[in-house]
C-alpha cells in the first residue's frame, strides 16, 4: 500500500452469504491470541460476496483482473517461503478492465473439499482462507479472510481398551488399564492402576497428557513435546493389591484431534503418560498413545445438508444415515 | 446423530484387596542410619568412622539388619564403583574439605564437631538415596558396603540376583 497514492485505490471486503447463521469458533493465532472465525466442514459450499469500494469516488480503477481464491495450505515455520497448498481453487470475478464505481461480486465455491482440520501449532500451521485480489500493473490489492475447518468423526467401530502389566523386576509391578484407546475431545478417560508389587517408596502418582507435534521428514524430523495436562491421581504410598481409579475429563483441556502424517508434512499425536514419583524424586513412567477425534455436535435444524454428507465420509455408521434422514426432514 | 448420552464414568472393575495386604507391613521398608562418629588414631593418622546401620525387609538384601563402620573414603569408593558400573546418576557426597586438612588452622579442621555433624548428615542422605534406587540395589559393591564387615577393594564387581 503506497502512502503517496496518486490515482485510485480500493478496499476489498469479503462477506459470506450465511454470515448470520454460520457458527463461529475460537482458534488460537500464531502469537497465542484467540480469535473467532467462521466454522466450515468438509464438503460445505463457501459462497459470498466480494465488495470492492473505491477510495476516491469519481476516479476510475484500472485493473488486470479481479479474482477470488479458496486456499488450504500448510506453513512450516522454519521454511516460511514455501507454502504447501493442498487445496487451491480460483474464481475469476472480473476480466481486466476498469471500475468506475464501487461494485459487488458474487462467488461460490461449491462443495469444497477440506480434508484436514485447521491447526496452529508450535512449528507448523495449517489454514484455510479466502483471498480476493485486484491485480494491477504495479501493486495488487488483496484481502484475506481466514476460516476454520473442523474434521468430524463418529464413534469408531473398534475401540479396544488399553491394558498392560509393566514394572521393574522385583521392585515395582503395576497393571494399568484405560477403558478406550480412542477418545473424543469431550470424553472421559476412565481407568485404573492396580499395584501388584511395591518395593519402592512411592510419594504420589499422576497422569500427564502429552502432545507431540512432529514436523519434517527423514533425517530432519523434529518432535515438539508439550505437556497439556498434569493430573494427580494418587497422593501417598500404595501397597500390594491396591487399586487406584482414574477419571480424567478431557473437555477442560485444549486439544485437537490426532492428526497423522497430514499431507506428509506433519503429525500431531497425543500420549498418556503415567508417572510415579518416589520419595527421592525419582520418576517412573509409562507412555501410551491415544487417538483423539472430534465428535460432531447434535444436529440442529440450521446444520446444513452438506455437513451431514461430510460426517458420513468418516467411519460411516448407521447413525450418520439417520442424521441424513433427520436433516432432510428438518429442511422440509 | 443426537447423542445426548452422558459418558459412563463408573470405575473399572478391580479385584478386592486382600486385608492382609492392606493392613500388613509394607514391603518397601528400608532405613539406613549414619551415626556415632568416632575419631580414632592419633596426630596426623587420625580419621573418623561412622556407624552405618541398615534395617530392611527388601528381599534383595541378604541381611534384614546390618551394622558396619565406614569412613569417608569408603563412601568415596562406593560412589566411584557406582558411577562406573551402574546406570544411575549418583548423588553428590558431602565435600572433601581439603581446605580443612591444611595446617595452621585455628580449629580442629576435619575433626571439628560441627563439621563432622554436617558430614554425617550428608553421608546419611547420600546412602539413603542410593540404597533406595532400584538400579543400584543390584550392585554387589552396595551390598558389600552395607552388609559386610570390611570392604574388599579387590572384589569382583558385578550384579546381585535374588
């Protein structure tokens, strides 16, 4: 944007058609702040209007074309120059020419594929956005509007419990059990720790949730571990035969669904870390991966048909078919 | 897809605890005291020994009760053996106090009462931290230190199995 703008300039504004009804969600930005963005699901149509407002009324705006793009891209923070676009759609709004007055252009990206969930992490960001551009000879005028995409799943068919006996020979044997291996983001981890042999002096025991963000490939793999939660489940020394219950509500923690090898660029995985601490502050731990998934909200009348189709693409279960029938009924 | 069910948070089934386990003595009893410092010898050949008394019910230790006399250099020997053979990070010993061993001091140097007490406390913390470590409990040097009358510095290092 030049300070000395002789000639015409314009402001671009992108407005969605369903801005009144579409849900907004909070999403963390790179610098840690939280902002609200429109929420979309895979398969939903993105439609709206691009308002071009001329700054100096009366003067013409010459341009080499006006277009709007829908982009889904992965940005690795250590490699900012290279954006990896996995979705790139473009609609031309105006051929090269000139605008004599402010104008509004309609656009529609129908049933857009949004295969991955929006993610802002420590070393990588996956984002979706609309970008309207007025191309000009010297400098383009553009405006971006970020949206947030959530990927939904339904209850997995196979969800076995995690049950294992671990320990240090002749010192400590425990059997731990977690009721499931796949949890949705508002689920509860129900489990227990059973002490078979205790020959060390335990002071307390806790469960940590660790998020591991992996970026890079081959020899340049980088893991960033972050302890999302620490939850003490036992205070004091247990003896043989003692059973300690675990009940950990996940809704209170900021987590994303498990993301495995997204576009071969990054992964976000979650682990439960069971930690026992003895009186000399020695730590004994056992880490176990869990899969986190995002459950769709209760179908409301405003939830679009497309979102139901989208959720059907995952773990297609009979409940999704029922939801489709319900949505059809609701819209009638 | 209207899932209004509340999550099932009932406890998982577990075996009831045997009352003898619940109210019996814990199987992790291990107490080591370092006390009764005695300075023996005369003049420049003096040194201080401490009584190291151990009481335990851990099966890895042959004797459930033992009492031996050890001096600072014995603790140093144990530290070196463990640093070489075991995988543990060995905690620090109380200081060697070389400055106190220089001549022309106004006080008793390393035979000063307050210094001996300070050292005694440090040695007690040291030996308790080590003896409670599962990886150190396998080392023959630790067993010899705690439970044999004297330390044979020509011993064959190795692991103890139950």
